[in-house]
C-alpha cells in the first residue's frame, strides 16, 4: 500500500472527519513552573531518542526518527494540559503536571500505525471537556483499538473496538466494548462517541503525501516548545499601568509579563513601610534564600523605586526561594537584568493586602490597612 493510502486508511478506520491545519498551542492554565517541567522532560526525551530527523534511505525515506512530536492536550478538562511526546517507532509518553510535580502517565509504549505495515501516527479526539488518545495496531487483522482518556492521575479506556475482515467472505467482523456488532453499528457508535470533537491526526512521515487532513508531528514539537517558552522565557515589557496605594499615587516600577505585573520585593517593601502589611527583606546567605519578616519595618539599601530602563527585556523563570516568617512561599518570579521580579497577585495573598484594577484609568489599586 502506498503512503497516501496509509493516511486515508487511517482516517477511514478511525471514523475520522477531515480537519484543517492545527491552530496555536493552548497552554490553558499551565503555570510557568509546569511549562519548565515539560520543557525539561522534552529535553530528557531528546537525549534518550535523539532530536527529530527524517530518514534519507530509499526504503523509509521521510520517516521521522528521534523525538519527533510533542503536543499539549487537556485529557480531562481541568484546564491544565498534559504533555504527549512521540518518537515514532521508538516509543511514546504522556505526562501530567500537578501539585508542583510532573507525573508519567501509563500509555501504550508504541505509537499507533492503523495499517498492516509501517505507518506510525498519533490520533486524538479533542473538545473542551476531554480528549481521547486513539491506540491501534494492525487493526485490519482484528487487533483492538482503544480510546484512552485520563481520570484523576490514571489513563483509562473509554471505548474499545475491533474491525477485522473475513478473508473468505470479505465481510467485517466487529466488536464494540467486547460485544459483537455489525459494521454499521460500529460506525454509528464511533460517530456518536466523538460527536462534536475535533479529530487530530499526526503522521511520523515527513513527505509529500501529507494531505491537509494529516498534521505534522515535527511541527507540533516546534510549536509546543515555542509556546512553553512564552511562560519560561517570555519578553518583559515596562508596565504602563499606574499604581495607587490607599488612594495615593505611588511610584512602583513594574514589568508586564504575559498580562500580569511583576515587582521587586524591595520596591514593594519600601512602599508598604509604616503600614500593617509592612515587611522586612533580607538575604539569607546560609540557606541561599530571601527571607521576609512580616510587621517589621523595611530597611532601605538604596535604589528602591527607581524607574526602569526603556525597552523590552528578556525574562527567565527563576526558582528564587522566598520565605515569609520562616515558611516557604509559592511565588512566580522572573530574572530580568540581574534582578528578580515577583508576580503581584502572588504577593497579595502572601502579605495580606488587596489589589484591584481600574480599567478606565489603567490603574492598579492597592489597599492596605
């Protein structure tokens, strides 16, 4: 069977509808820390399998080797996408990020082929509340096809079918979740099961046979890495927002990163000095961390509340450890020009003051008792 035939066969056997080109990668509510964990995992797999490359020998010209695919997909609708990675015939993996940790999910070791020879691919059905990874191998010989999804921290099978061809009669011999059904019943069940979902078919071949219904595995890898880096290595813009503290204008320089404002701890501490939410800032050299002490007057060190230099800056996610009264804080911080900048809304919850937003005047309103 030629390569075009393989792609069409795969679409037919999974009951798929034609779709357009893949859109932008949806990061959902993935945290910058989650993005960093996913990027680190991609690097680990690239070290294991090698980077994506197309074979050049005649027998398998265009077949991708190495880690050739990475895709963010929200398997259970919790708005935090899982990371799927595929290395063609070498293997596939899926990971989830929760509670500040990355977890490996148990999925089949081999990518699907949906044919009787080498045609590796990855198939998903996706909507806003769930997603299915379709797993199938040599299905014309009656091997099972499974629709896999995520419940809690486990991968479970949501639907299983077989569709074999009788060599003598040419008739379909089908089962659905272990029960015998007709080919028509199976087709109708598949359509109903995935109604309203988008079919996404990724091929591990990189050649001219890739018709519009087939998406590029290698492009998904590039797009996913690029999107994850918008969280781990974003561009920081000097904030144009005004800041008010208890109704009075205050000079607090900030960077805007991915729609949120980030401040220096010492700038904020200087602004809150004398108020109930004041805090001291010290560097704990022995523990290599920043210590904040609540209800303690801040001691200036010089350079607080100075204007930021003009122009956009490259930012890098940092794991700066910050403790408040001896307890660790979970803060998102970026290193910009040698200084750490912390997300304002993270600090609000930690330090006990409130922040509001006046869209008409583009003003951040800080209220401190």
